[in-house]
C-alpha cells in the first residue's frame, strides 16, 4: 500500500472516530455559498467556550480552499519509527505553491507543485497539504482534556491558546478512544491556537504516545503554523 493510500485510510479512520464524539461546527469559510465565494467576507463567528477540534481543523481546510488573503503553511509529523512527513506551502486566492517531503525506511521523496486555484483538487488539499495535520483524530481524542490558556497574537492572527493534556481527560471518553484506537493506553500533550474571529486552527504542537497491547510504544510529534503574509 502506498503512502498516499495509507494516509487516506488513516484520515477516514480518524474522521469516523471524531464523528463518534463531536459534530463539526461550521466556520465562516465553510458557510459561504458558492455564489458568495470570492466576494464579501463572512461575518465573524463567535469564539466557542470550549475547544472544538473538528470545527477548528475543518475551518483550516476551508481557509485553504477559499483564502481571503495570502498566507504560508508549515506542517510536519515525525514518529518514533523514523517516518517523517512535512509540507511547506504558499497560499493565495489565485495560486498554491507547495512542497511535500516524506521519509520512510530511510528513503525520502519530494513532490513540488505550482497550481492555479482552478487546478486545486479536494484530494490535494486533504491528503497533500493537510496530511501531516492531526486534524480529525489526535485532537478530537483530547478535546475534553483541554484548558484555555488565554488570548495571544500568533502568526499575525488573534487567537486563543489551548493547553492539552490527556491526564485531565474524563474516564468515559478515555475508555471510548482506547477502544477505538485498539491500544492499551495513549497520552496526548501539547498546545493549539485557534483564531478568535473564525475559529480556525493556525498553530499547534502536539505529542501523541500510543502504548500497544503487545507492549510496543509509538510516539508521534505534530507541529504546524499558518502565517499571515
């Protein structure tokens, strides 16, 4: 199975898991009709009282699909089995330029594309640009283990910082995700920043540890930034 196909299956699994516990909230970028795209910006969305990881990551997805202005993306994922995936992209309303790097079994592949907006497909956004983002599973698994750490200006955006630590996770939710992940235990620790006006994920640093029932341990670090030009 190729890396792209594996990533596709992994996202489908996480999406199904996230849907079990949360309903994606519509964000400004996703709520626009096709007729409205590229015209007037949507009205700001009120910042939710609690961390909504699915809404925040779907909003980022829609932000890439329908950018109000130019920004730079930098996403990376590195696991303890020496697999590394990263993407760097410059996104504008007219174009997307991006480069993917993937390392597995000591082999590295690089893919660089320059696309006009009309050429950009759903698959490229979801499984190339956003493939290192912990967007539907790792964040959802920790959604009730999150505390607000206050307002910050980060990467040119006004945002709320959230601190994540599954040591604070409710027992019932932990049991659900232990079953869904089919692991003995897991830990998720880190931070995420969500814009105060649109509810989009614009920065994160997340560490995931999964303890297998066979005694194996896998650690994965996720890090990402959306930086306004």
